[in-house]
């Protein structure tokens, strides 16, 4: 709600006006109006006083919850990635309890790990004026259109898994977007250095699926590998939904690479992994990917073909009583015996940064309504410095990068992901 609505409210003071937080008014009518609910009364009370936040305010009436949205992939072949994040967020919200006496409510939309899914989820969330902030999205392809929608709506999002460099690049970053996931500028470099310096590979090929995540990550890897003195023999692409990867793999085999780096997702990654060993010339090639495949579901679909595979990703070697307590709560909520995917702790940290910011800026009016300024909230999130998270000490920069960007390398050994390097980053 901005000051401009105060004049409107005065002009129609004799008429029942239904306003959403930061929204417009309904047409006046001579007919008797139904009794206003507590949320409507709270909105009008705050409008009468005025809200001077540049992006408007969300008003929460006594007895109503502070509503946070989450946009995560929770269906389809990549569902474990989003469910893992959802459970991490729920642990943080359950631990918090309430803010200033108001309960916190999480509403989840399926962002589908795609541009179309991200746009649909963001449009629905942005149309709900009671939403205070957004956790997510899952997948950079979903975050990319969503950031623009939230930016126009005055909402702020904190992603725990959208890692594409363009999302926080100075030339393309939108103020609505922040993340606690490491920037793939770091991951691509660390992986290339490991492949060149530790594995001794001198020829590499890459595969992406056209998504911002995969395309940008493999490009950072390729550029760094070439700078180190290596040769990129091929940069191929597959489509989401493809099942026959043999033509692409046959083309790659012609260049005789030592390693193939394909930072794609579970379904397509499984097909590449199982079919690579069937292609002449790739019998001994090193197969490698990234955190988009670092889930039990990938090991199930790839089977024995994944054995010995190398994967880059955020360092997940969390230790100590705090993580143990978190993981126990995660298991109780999820019903799982172990974490499903890599970003549960990142989402826990993102949720706590958002909840802290809400607690810092929320104010009560004389009638007990909670008033949360959208710009004030965004500013408070950007002001995060040395936040003590499970994933490290987090500080947000002007372009929305908040992560402690520690990357480690894992190898599939005995059907499990085993960390084989110390964390690297910066």
C-alpha cells in the first residue's frame, strides 16, 4: 500500500472498499456491502494511516499468518530436488514458531524446473498480495523468468539452488533476486581445475540441455579448461525429454575426449550415463556431472553405469550438533531416512535469512496489525552480513550473491556419493 491510496480511500470513505495489500479499490456501489473480514479491516486501517514504503506494504491482521511462498519442483523426474528444499524450509519455519506473535505459513507452488513452470508459479504468487517473500525457485531455468515477474510486483526471492551466473551478473541482475547457492562461475572453475590438475585430463567434451544452469555452467568449465591448456573437443546439446543420447555421444566420441562433463538433470543424465558405455570410443572416458544429478533417484536410474562418475557441487560436508539437529528434524518432516538432494541446508539458511529480515522490519500499528514494507524487507535481506548458516558465513553483495561458495568434488563409489576433495571456492 502506498500513499497514493490514502486519497482514494478518503474519496470513497462512505463506501465499503476492498483493498488488497498494496492493491487498488473495488468500484463503489449503492448496495449494502457484506461485513468486512479482519484482513480487509486491517488493510483499510493501515491505508488510512498511510504506508511510505517505496514498494508498498503487506498488512497482516491479528490472528492471520505471515505468508511466505515457495516455488520448487515437487513433481516429475526432478521432484526430489524441490522436495529436498521444501523440507529444509519447513524445518526453519517450525523452529521459528512465530514472529511478533504472528504464525508463519508456507504455501508451495510447483515451479517444474522449467521456464514455463517458473513463469506460471511466479505469476500466481505475484498475484497474491498477502505474500511477503519467496523461497526459490528450484532450477535456473525457472528462476530466470520468475525474477522479472517478482521484480515488477515488488516481491523479493531467495533461491537456494539457482546457480546460473547471469542471474547475478552486473549487467543482467534484477533487484528481486538473491541466492544462497554458489555461483556457477565458481563451480565451473573448480571442476575444470580438478579435471585438469588432479585427473590429468587434457581433452574434454561437454553436454548441456539448453537450460541456463547447464549451458552456463558447462561454458565456465570449458573456458577455464581451455585457459589451463586443455582442449575442448565438443560442446553438444540435448533436449529435456530426450531418451536416445547415442547420436550426441557418437559425435563426441569422434574427438576422443578424456572426460565428458554434463551438468544436466536426473532423467537425461541417467540416459547419457547408461548409454555412454555402449558407444565405441567412450568405453574408458571419465563421466562427470554436477549437483543436478546428485540425488538417490539418479543413482537408481543410472545403476552400475554411474560407478566411478565424478560430480561437482556445493560442499555438503556439514558437521556438528546444529546440522545433526537439523537433519533429524528434516527426517521427521520428510519421512525419509536421509536427505534427498543437495540443497536442503541451503534452503534452511535462505528461510532463516528471510525470517530474520521480516522480524527486523515488521511493525505493529495501534490496532495490532503487522505492517511489513516490501522495500524495507528487501533492503534488510541485502544487508545480511556474516550470517551464521549451516552452509557457512553468508553475506549478500549488491548483485544478490549471498553464498559462502565452497565447492567439493564427489565420486560415485559403491552406489553412494563420496566426497573426494576438500572444499574450494571464492
